[in-house]
C-alpha cells in the first residue's frame, strides 16, 4: 500500500494551491514520502527585494528561505497540525524567511514584526503581511491576536540570557493552544567555528575567548559586539546591546522548561554539516544554526 499523499485544496485566492499536510503517512513509502514533503520547494515564492538594500541578494539568500521550511514542516508534522491559519515572523527583517512562509501558507494571516520599520513596511507591501513595529524590549511589544505558528530566526542568537526569558514568555503568550514555535540558536557547531578562529562574529579575540569560557562552563555564552560590530548593528537599525550568543542544547531545553511552563519541546535539529556531521546529512543553510521547536500545551 502506497504512502498517503498530501492533499492539495482548491485555492481561495491567487494562483497557488493551499497545501494541507497529511494527517498520517502510512505504508512502505513512509520515509521517502516524508523526505519529499520536507524538501519540496515552496511554489511561487517571491523574489522581491528591499529597494534600499545596501547589497545585492545572493542566490544563497533565497536558498535559505527554501531551506527554512524544512524544520518548520517537520515541527508541524510532529505537532499534528495539518493546516496553519496564522503566522508571526519575529524578527521578520526584510522578509528572508517570510517570503517562504507566504508561499507555503498563501491564505494565512501573517504578521511581520521587527524594530526596523522600513523592513516591516516592505514585508507588508511585498508579502501581504500585517505590519507591527517592535520594541527593543519584548515586554513592551504589543501584537494583537494569537498564532498557530511563530518563526523566530536569528534573534536569540544575538541577545543575553535575560532577554531569552522575556522572548520565550512573549512567544508563549502569543501561541494558540497546540500552536508551534520554531526558533534558531547557535550551539556546538557555532562554538567550534569560534574556537577554531574560523569565525569571530563582531568580537575581539579576548571577547570571543571570554564567551567560550562561559559557554564551556555553563552552557551559555554571550559577547557584546565590539565597537566595529556595534557600528554594523547601527547600520542595520539593530540595538547597540546586540551581540553574539552561544547556547548548548541542554541549556536551551532548560530555559524552555523553566521560563515558559506552557511550552513543551517538540524537536531539536543540530546545526552544522561536513564530514564531522556525516557526509549524507542535508546541508544547513541557516549559517549552521540549531533549530528548536516547541508546542504550546493546552490549559
């Protein structure tokens, strides 16, 4: 008996059909069907780019958008969610991942939220998103409604531990029961790159070494960007206190358990690729970041 195929519903607007995830995958082709479902390209993904961008968009930029759907689809399948009607992308930036979310969920209510107002306005116009201007402190953010899916890419990779607590509690409050949170972190692969000197993310050598010592000792390390790094942050309209964050998997799981009691872990996809991680492992196109998924438990 062949694997159950995903159902494609008649589109309600535009020309892109709504993908309804299969409730079950059965039969001998379970694994191959699952892999095809995870790896398929999102049809009709926009290639619109921010008109005032300081640099051109490389092909890798759009590859990352497609790749990001893989862990999101896996989390939704694990949560047993066949459809998504509402999505929050925080921070949305200039729509690197939001463009893929819009292609994947063409009829969903999607909210684009960021402290960069120009980027939010662009995402609203280019990807039919609801614009929300964020505050630097997540406790001051006011987002209306709740969501089936929250994507948070490359944010907790740049903030100190107290803001982890604040963001996790914000996401917990904005998820519908049974809703899914997917976020990225920098873990072992990123730490190895810093340790080997292949990566010095806006930090001096002394700052990077101090961050690694904290990470090795406690599972968490944070380095506030040096002056050169802070200048780059300002050019991107990001807060001065953004830096670079390393978080071990066990530390991330503990934060979810302790700081957001209504969130439960769904999955953890370790970043990294190459011989050390196995030649047959699919490439991680989100700069080797780990991907964490959680589900909002019912009251």
